[in-house]
C-alpha cells in the first residue's frame, strides 16, 4: 500500500485494503495511513475521510499520522469544516495536535 502511495496509485491502494479485508487480513493503522495518504496525494479527500471512519468502525484508533494526512486532504480539497471536525475528533481521542494538524486545519 505504501508503494501505491508513492506511485500515486490511490485506487490500487484502496483495492489492496479491500482485498485485505475480504481475505480476513486485518489492516492496521499503518496500512490505513498509507491508503489515506495515497488518497490525499490524489486529492481524494472524500476517500481519505471515509478511511478514517472505516478505521473507527473496525475498532482501529487512527494515530496522529492518520489524522494529519486526512486533515491535510480535507484542507487541500477546501473542506475546512471536515478538517476542523477531524481535529476535534483527534483531540477527543486524546491525541495532541502538532504543527501539521493545526496548520492544515
């Protein structure tokens, strides 16, 4: 998934994540973060946001990297309301927003 991120292949990253779930291979925060980053790099903020929600549905707490990348994707897409909601959710999950979080939101 990280290779897809680096190669700008966000659809392939999403496909690999889906395949992992279909094969009952549990993706971790790192897998999700790489897919979120691939989506963010392709200006696919909707998918980045959906992946954060998917993490929560699967009882995987997003880490600071996951949040920062999703916040950045929303910011790049001009969706500041979503960026602020993620920032609030990040604080609710007891993560300390860093400079990247605050600047993007």
